[in-house]
């Protein structure tokens, strides 16, 4: 199986398999399991990247607030 390390390649494979699923009369249980796995992988990957990016933004907000507080009163210990 080709490596699907990029999201684009993974989406392309999912779409190709969905097309095969509609067209092929001999679609197997193994093919169905593979398609389900690839869809789950794509959802988990997308969720992970979204969560990671959001946590970086939240960390920046907290850091900015702490900097503002430090500049205002100079009481925060670093």
C-alpha cells in the first residue's frame, strides 16, 4: 500500500475507494474495513491538527496576558 502521510494523498485514496465501492459488484468486507479505517484516520488526523493549532493559540493568549500583567504591576514571578 502506498504511503498516505499527506492529507491530500489520504483524501485521494478515500475518494478513489468510494468510487470503487459504488462501481464494483465484488466489493469485499476487507475493502470496507480498509475504507472505514482510512476515513477514521483522516478524521483523527484532522482533529489532532486542529486541536494542536488551537492549543498553540491559547498558549499565546495566556502568555500575552501574563506579559501585560507583568508590565502593569511587575508582580508576576517568572
